[in-house]
């Protein structure tokens, strides 16, 4: 069976003065990339092997110190072979 990749975007809220520190901690999580931080809002993308693993990442982020909220904005699942195919 082919490998499936689950990808999600997340918006995380923190106080503006805490956002860079929170973003740095989020970026340390495996499979997570922080793309921007502005006015206490952090945009992150996560990749995992299952929807459950994405949920665990979101839970880990939402329980971090200084995080006010963490919300999954979008999720998709795609075969890794399709993702790795040349355009």
C-alpha cells in the first residue's frame, strides 16, 4: 500500500510579545514549519503520517506555555508518490 501524507495549516495565537518565542518552539516540533509571525498570529504547516498524528501535533502546540489558541485551518491527504512526482 502506498504511503499517505497528511498536511495541515495551523494558525496559532500568542501575545505579540511572546509570538517569536512561541514560533521558535513550534518550529522545533518534527514535521512542522513556521512560515510567518505577525501581530501575535503564527502560521505553521505540518506534515504527518496520519490525521491522528496531526491532531497530536495540534494538541502539543495548544498546550504550550504562552499559546492562547491553536486551530487547524486546512488538512489534506495525498499519496506520497503523487507528492514526489515531478510537475
